[in-house]
C-alpha cells in the first residue's frame, strides 16, 4: 500500500484479545488492497499491542492505544479522526470478514458518489468459528434482510430503524456523511445502530447485497450477553433523540413503539439489579407512552418488600415452567445463549 488509502478499517478492541488475530487476519485476506487498519485499543493497557506487532505490517496496521478507557463511542470517534480513508469500515475484534467484503462494498459505493452506505447480510458463528446456518437465516428474517434483493434500498430509513445494516460487521460508509460530533457517550454499545441512523438522515442512497460477507460470533463474552442495569439506556437515548429531532417523520409510530419497548427492557434491567427508583421511572414512562399493562404491573411490584418480590419472581418462574410442560413445550432455554438470540434476544437493533 502506498499513498493515502481509500478505506480505513477500524478494528475495535477492549479487554479481550483472544479473537483479535483472527479479525485482523480476515481483513488482511481481503481481495481489495487499498486500505489501512486502525486498531482502536480501548483497554487502557494496550492489550492488543503484541498481537498487532506480530503481524509485522506497520505500514498497513496502526495500533491506537488509549491511555484511559474512553468507551466505545468516544474510541470510534477518536479513531475516525485519524482515519485517512474516504470510506470507513468497522469490525469488532471478535468477528470476521469474508475475503470479498471490501471489494464488493467499495465497488458499490464507487458506482454512485451519492451513496453513503453499502452493506450486506452476514453469518452467525459459534465461539469456535463454526457457522450456525439456522440462526443466520433467523436473523436475516428478524432484521428485514431476508427478502431484499441486490441494489439500492427503496426505504433506507425503515431499513436502518429496523436494524437492517450491520454497521460493525458488514458495512462500508463514507466518512464525510457522518456527523461525528453526534456520536456521544450516551449511545454506548449501540454506536453502530446510531451511525446507521445518522447515515439514513442524510437522505442519500443505501446499497444492499444479500450475500453474506461477514461472520458475527456468539460467545459468552460478547456485548449482547452482558447483563447490567444500564444495558438498554443507549437505545432509550437513541429513540428519544430521533423523535425529538423529528428525524424520520414517517416512522414516528414505529419509533414510539421501539422507545416503549426499550423503556420496558430498561426497567426490567434496573429491577433485576435492585435499582427500584430508576425501574419505576422507566416502567411508568413505558406505560404512559404505550399503555403496556405489564409495565404497570412491574411498576407496582417495585413497591413490594424485597423478600416478597424474590418469592414472587421464583413462583412465577415455576409457574411458567409448569405451563410450558403442560403445553408440551420444551424447557426454557434462557441459559442457552444461541437460543436466546434466535429471535434477536434482548439486544438493541443492529448492535450486532
């Protein structure tokens, strides 16, 4: 590679390094060669440095270690500012690309200078890298990709809001089309979904290819498997902001529905971690917005004594199990990560 690269590939890295070499290897195996790699190491300890140096390609790969952990959104912004390419592609450290990804998606962007994003479908694989065909098909359906054909998306806003493009797996976009000042800390792990929304607000074309050009890895250390009291706050912020800014007027009912869903999920998370006041507020906001009776029931439950609440939760769990067996259903698979993800799990859209 000589001169200024056409594409800047940002490989995100936090506190896990067991898959980084595979991710970098999949980039270096691309049939398209006009790119640079920026490893955004947000561990605060430069954990990925030895792995990057092991590839022996300093002219191709730059290791950008943050002295202090910034958070994924700030890390992406800081790295994007140092990116030299006209196009940007983001790859999480635990995922991988097929060899033709850059060639096919960059070609689609070059074919029309108005296009801001080129994206594709992708595989899901297990921790060992084995493709899970059934789950891959299920996600294509759930995220509205299954019925799309090759070409420009007719309704890009609908496609993005429904979680269609996987920005951090199989996408290439124009750097200048993103207002990077809007990629704030509050979007957190849903930064990829937010970038897709920002690209859609430009009103410019989005190109899609149904070919599976990447592989998204399912493992216990993934962001989707993380449990925390603030897990869904990023989605609440995103949907609230889209509504406040009136970004997609034609999609207001959908955005209101998604905001209500994420408020309920946020309340559930906070209740699970004993943050009762915050849970009450989230459930109340969900009920006021969508009239969800389950939100009202859970809100009222937050006023019960903690010991009684635990017993009720245990009792309802046994009741659900008994009903399932009575109906001839299989035992709950909540502990099986792949099963939980078969319908998109509890992840924010396009936080793949």
